[in-house]
C-alpha cells in the first residue's frame, strides 16, 4: 500500500521558511557570512546549502519539514534566523538522496532554484540565489570553482518541458551510445560489404572503452554527483546512483564518433554534433559537471582508438562472420 502524501501544511511551512530565509540575503557579505557559518557548523565538511532530501518514510519527511518550520519559529532575532533555517535544512535533508524526489524535496528546490520553478516561479529570489552561489564558489579551489561556475551557468538555464523531454530522451537513447549502435546496424544491413567491417571494428572497441570509463575509472576517482555535492542542482528524470567522474555517456558518445568517422567520413560532423549534445545534456540534466563531460569525451576517444588498434586482428576475422549474418538477415527480410 502506498504511503500517504506529506501533509500540505508541513511542506508549505518548510518551503515558506526557506523562502523567507533566502529573501533576507540582500548583500554579498550576508551570503559570505552564511556560507562561513554553515561550514563552521559542519566542521569544514562539504555543505549542501541548497539541500538534498533524505531518504526515508513519509513520516520522516513530515518530521523534517516540521523541524525546519520549528527552527524558523524559534529563532531569537533576524540575524539568527537565516543560518538557523539553512543549517537545520541541511542537517535534516542532506543525509541521503533518493532516486525520485519527494514532495519535501520539491519544496526545497522551488525555494532555492529558479530553473525548477513551475508556472510563474519566484524570480524575486534570484538575487539571493546568485549571492549564495558566488559565496559557495569562493570557497572552492580554482579548478573546482571554474567547473562549478560553468556547471551552474548551464544547469540553471531555463528548463521548459519540451527541452527537458528532449534532453532526457537523448540521454536515454545514448546510454552506451545505443543510438549509434542501432544506426550502425541499420546501415550495415543496407550495405553489408561496408557495414560488416564497421560493426566488427566499432562495437568491441566502443563497448570496451565505455566499460573501462564506467567501472574502474569511476570507482577510482569516486567524485560525487553535482546534486549531492556542492550545490543543489536542477535534476530532470532519475538521479544516477553511480559516481560522477568521468561521464560515461560522453565517453561512449565521443568514442562512437571517433570510431564511426573512419567508416562513414561524410557523417563526421553529425557524429560529433551528437556527441557534443550528449555532453551538454548531462550538464543540463544535473548529472555531471563540465569537467566530467570533457574528461569523459577525451578519455573515451583515447580508449576507443587504443582498443581499435589492439583489436585490429580479431576484427578482421570477425568481419567475415558478421558479413555472412547480415546477408542472411537481408535474405530473410526479402
């Protein structure tokens, strides 16, 4: 049996408290002081100032919302109100990240992130959001700051529904470069003599390079996803549970482009345009930092070319078998 929904009053109270605290951040000095206070409270651990929700039952989420609203009511003065509300939200909501957002998650998101707002949204809070983001970036190391700033520039773009659907569809069909694989198979059916060597060379190299980037490399670096690390990202669709660095989608897309261009050079621009769009979609959807995407693209290309050279001899013998299979399929489809 499904759990009952979170009480509207609890959700609205938590949302109102966060919005009020956010609206009180009127200067960069206030934003800097808030970030400094939150880091101090957390013992200099990374702080989710734009907090992520905790996994748990509906009762847990209701209790979290009620705790935030109680913290707002118990604040002694205006100076204590802002850090108390944000610190309480971070403590209550940043413990874990479920795959799907809860009602409380959406309340926090609406209060802190303009790109996720529905309908008219709350543009009057954008100045405060920008101040908080600048204050967060100041505390990062130079490369991480640049990566985070660029991530925010892209991820905080407007998210109309048609764009969300398009980017989500692209990232689904390009997982492991599946769309490229299907397209290559159809092209090979049309012209087996050209397609058989392409299938024999492209697919083993593509799958090997993608596996290496997705499994051992990610587990070695163990970088957190943007939506559970420094900032609260706009996330469209399911939240990936694996690590962030490097981007497996980007690795597969650029590896596929590098391999396919050798067999279909006239389509080189289209292959790389598709790969770039896949990389952009991963940032837009809130799944990866730009650094993850760039590294994934470069790493995927290098691994694909290396795999192609190493597997050259087995590919030649495999091509003849694939050619016979393709001819058999064409005969059956007549």
